C-alpha cells in the first residue's frame, strides 16, 4: 500500500469510532445546575466543573474572515453582499438554510462524544428582537425572530447529550465593541446611547424569563469583547462595571441564581477595571490569542482570581497551531482555569476542529467579498453561478461532509482514541 493510502486508512480507522452516529445521549439530571463556590464552578455534589468548551462562531453571527472575505466583514455587510449576488428572495432562503445546516444535532452529538462539556453560542440581537423598536418608558419590548426557535432546539440537543451552554451576546444592540463582529456602526454605541443599553438589558431579561432555572444553561455572558482599543477606553472602561451591575440586578429579579459571566474590556483582556465581585455567582472571562505559553501570559488573571476568590476562565483562544493549543490549555488548567476555544467550524481551515471543504468556484465569491465596491461581472460571476456556489457551500457545511482535524482535538486533551488518526495527520503534514 502506498504511503498516502496508508495515511488515509489510518485517518479513517482512527475517526470511525468517534464519528459513528447517532451518539449515545447522556442527559444531565434536572438538578445539575452549576454554581460558583470561591474560585471554582461546581456541581450540586461539590465536584469542580472545569469548562472544556468550544465556540460556535459564524453560526448566528457571521464573520467575513470565515467566508474568506476581506471587505465584507460584518453580518450586515455579508448579508448585503449575498443579496447583491443572488437577489433578496434567494438570499433570505440561503440564510434560513445556513442556520439550519451550520449546527445540527449531529454536530452537537459529535462534540459531546469528543469530550467537550460546554458549547459557547455567539448571539446576534436582531435574530431575537425587531430592529425598529424604540424604548418608551415602561412599555415592553417585543421579542420575536428566528433565533428563539433555533436556540430552543439547540438547547434541547445539548440537554439530550449532557452538554452545558453559554449564551454570549456577541452583537448587542448598538454594538458593544466598535468592530465588525458586533455588527454596529463602528462605535460601541451601547455605552453612548441609553436606548441601546436599555434594549440590551431587556434582551437579557427575556432570556432570564424564557430559561429561568434551566440547568442546561451554564451562564449568561453579558457582552463579548466590550470596548475595543480603538475608542475612548479611558472613559468607556469605567462605564462597563456599572452597566454589568444594572444588568445583573435586572436578571436576578427574574432568575435569581443564574451564573453570569463578565468580560473584561479591550478584547476581554483587561480585568483590572473591576472591583471585587458585587454579587454571588459571577464568573470572569478573558480572551487570548497567539500569546506566550508561560505563566506571565496569564499572571494578571491568576492575580485577579486569587485576590478576589473568584473564578476566571479562558473564553476564546486558538486559531494558531496544535502545539500552542496544548501548551496554552495546560497552562490554564494548572491554575484552575477552564477554557472555551475558538472556533468549531470554519471554511478550508487547519486551525479549527472541523474544516468545511471549499466548494468549486468559491474563489470568485471570495473575490466578490474582498472588493471595496462589489461587482459580479468583475468577480467573473453571474447570479446563477453564485447561487450554485452558495448552494454547494450549504451542503459542504453539513456534518457528514466536513473534515475533522483529529490533532486539534488531541491538543485539547480530548478523544485519546484519535491518537492513531492524529499520527496519520502529522505524517501527512497537517497536524502541527
């Protein structure tokens, strides 16, 4: 047998047992609600719950780099591009199928079987509430949109397979970061415009009403990466904790025991702006990519956790290589920090668990999404061809068609049965 064929055989053999579906469901007990005790998250039994998670990026908050776009980067920009490429009606059909196909029960079953215990779900407020609403006095907001049914179904799958869920406000009303992935105007208007902060809190109150007491939900992550380094951080940083206090008080009136996750400012890296925990069941989260793997990389977070006797966990990391993944994971685990890496699935990627195979002709779509002024003719596309390419992409993202990276899973200390497949991946030059 030739070397390439031997490598392929090893990969198939190593993956076969893990990918066999349907996976056995492992429903969590109804009372398996995680809470904070000192520096740790714990189960009702007192057993420490160390988060071993993965983020589901691009599913409900599309990001341009996951489509190989250099200009159409925010969800709104991507939606406009696809409407130009295939027309408004076909684009609406595409997005419905996209959300149905990107994360399915098969994906959730696989992630549970691989050894994760938590899935972090980035959320966009426009999937849960009409954009045109205004806030007038005590008049209640309307909460409606496709996000609720998608989320209910997803939480049901996680309950079935014994996984916890983190709900993450990746794109809050007005935008909390001032960068493309919050889908705002380029400024963190949530901190400047009272209407937007009120809508954000009302959104979380609705989550509290709908999911009160649900133990499948590990916690509410109130904001993702608030206040970037591109804005008036000296002023805005000191508005963050007061906003959190207001939001936590509103949530706790409805769901009094819910774990709430507070992100630091400047890409979730600055926890120095926080005072000691102002309420029970608070968890603090930081993000770090491509850093040193020595203790100095997380010294500030260790100090914060010890000083305040509060849990800290790594909410995003990765998109580098497997050696770094492993070293950085072990560094965090040595200091009692759980982790949720970024991200599960991406297009033609070596730095995610799952790689979506690039459909034929995708280079034309990538060119269209990388133009300052998109033009179908200049990209060499017609609407019919663009539709065919996007339909092929919808098929390629289904679980049965994706390519799993076994060495990525092994770098996270998961799925020891994948060692032969990982060895084959390394032999093929793809397992660094």
